[in-house]
C-alpha cells in the first residue's frame, strides 16, 4: 500500500488523531495556519433573468443567490412596509449526505439567522420597499441555493445574500387611479402641455439610467465562523471535515463599523474565546468587503 493510501486510510479511521498531528505544529491538513481563512470569490449578475443575483465561494463552499421582485398590497397594520422573504435550498450535489425530499436542519438555521441580520438589524428596512403607501409595496424573494457544502455555510450564504441585494435594482413604477402598477414615474396632470411634453422627452432620453434605482441597504453585514477544537484551539473558517471535529463553533456577524450584529454559537465557548473570534471576524470583514466592492466595480465597468 502506498504512503498516500495509508495516510487517507488513517485520516478516515482516526480523523481526530490525524488532525492532532497537524494541530501540534500549529497547522491544519490543508496547510493553513489556525487563524487563516480560505480564499473568497464573489461575482454579481450571476442570473441574467433575476432582479439581482450573485454567486459566492468560500474555499469550495459555493452559494448562488437570486432576488425576485413582486408587487403586493400592504397590510393595514403596516401600510408602507414591504417584505423580504428568504428561502434556502441545499441542492442534490452539494453534499453526499443529501436526502431527497427533505432539507437538512442547517438550511432552516441559516434562513432564520439571515432574517435576523438583514431585517431584524435594519440592514433592509421595509419602508424602503414602499411604492405607494397603503396601495402597493415590493416583496423581495431572496432565494439561495447551496451548490457545494464544504463548511462555513452561514458565512458563504450571508456573503451571497448581501452581494445579490447590493446588485438588485428596483424598477421606477407608479400606481394608477385604477390601482394598476405601471412602469415610469407618475405624471402631474396639472402640468402645462408643453412642459409635460418636454418632461416626457427628457424622461425618454434618460430611460436607461432612470428606469430603476438601486436597492438601499443600511450596511453590509458579513460573517466569520470559527471552531473550537477540544475547547482550546480556535480554528478560523473550518471546512466541513474540520467542523465535524470541533467541540463548538462560533459565528460572528459584523457591520462595516465593526459592531456585532449577531453571535451564534453551537457548543460551549468562553467569553474570551468569543472575543477572540470577534477580532478575527473584524479582519475577515475587511477582506470580504473588498471582494464585494471589487465585484460591484467589475459589474459597473462591464
């Protein structure tokens, strides 16, 4: 048996002992240091038929996000509030553990955490989605598809979600007297005919630039998940195989000012360990934000 096959067999049969051999040297099996995260790529406009879309990769974990817009009549309790509806789906080829007909619990967990961050923390405010108070508002359907589940799924999902929302354009529309929603700004019926004609000509000339507007986001929250190995070693951005060995995981969500919007832990972690994870998350946020801005700039240049 070759040395490679022996190493693979040892890794499968004695995964913890295999990982221990690397931890003693301050390394991990993929060559990263304990505090080193995986490379990230982001691309927007990944779905040409969507109102906003993006694909994000954290290592080999891959999430595709798309935004669909619909118009609805608002509730009487919140006549100016639109809605964000989040759906997450694990695709069949994302993981060997996939079971047809039933989504794994992690998809519901990520969905709830995205809702908490994006809506609960005011990143996307419902009133930004108002078309005409009491008559029409936008509903944003944010659909995420996990294409490859290789660890850090909350981090990759939030990155894809923010990139897709950042890419979203809201059409300029108005509500007619009959209650129909039509594209374009409402005309002022009291305008002089010549003024109205000139305004219409100017609007037509600038149609490409004024037919939609960017969705307004109040911050760009991003996350980093860290693992605790045997309750002692902090492992930044563990992949799927590493996550299985962790005694606990801590996911920290930060905004651009470095403020914590959420801390989600599974297993026991001390306050000092959580603070250490938060510091790593601040450094990671700068890297992820640079990728978001690079993707947006590339789209503008295209």
